[in-house]
C-alpha cells in the first residue's frame, strides 16, 4: 500500500537538489513532490523507519526526519497540487 511521507532536512548542509537526485535512485521511493527548500513529500510502500535508513548514509551528518502523513491528520497552506499528491498517493511509474 502506498503512503505519503514528509522528509525534512537542512538544505544548507544537504541541498534539496542533491536529495532529489538521491531519491530518484531509490526503488522504495515511488514518487516525490518538492514543495519547500527543506521538505519533500514522498510516496512509498515502505515504513518511515526503512526510508530514514535509506537516507542515513547520504545526508552528510545533517539532521533530518521522515514522518508518515496520516490521512486527514494534516493542515497548512500549500498549493492544491501538494494536497492532491498527499491525498492520492500514486507511483510515478519509474519503479514497479
């Protein structure tokens, strides 16, 4: 089952583009949506713990966290496309 997560990180230590390039290499990350300089939504069928471990060796000692986004347990001001991404988790089709 695909679920949405949010990854937050320090972009001064680990730039967002570098994180996105790394996410593109991980079959566990079925899709991503970058919406802030320090946060990215990802879609995966893995747990938050498993996803965090996949990032551990790549963040150059920076603090970061991965958190599942429970359906309906969020709020904020984001573009409609971001809410669509979270509310309807889908694979990009890159990975089976």
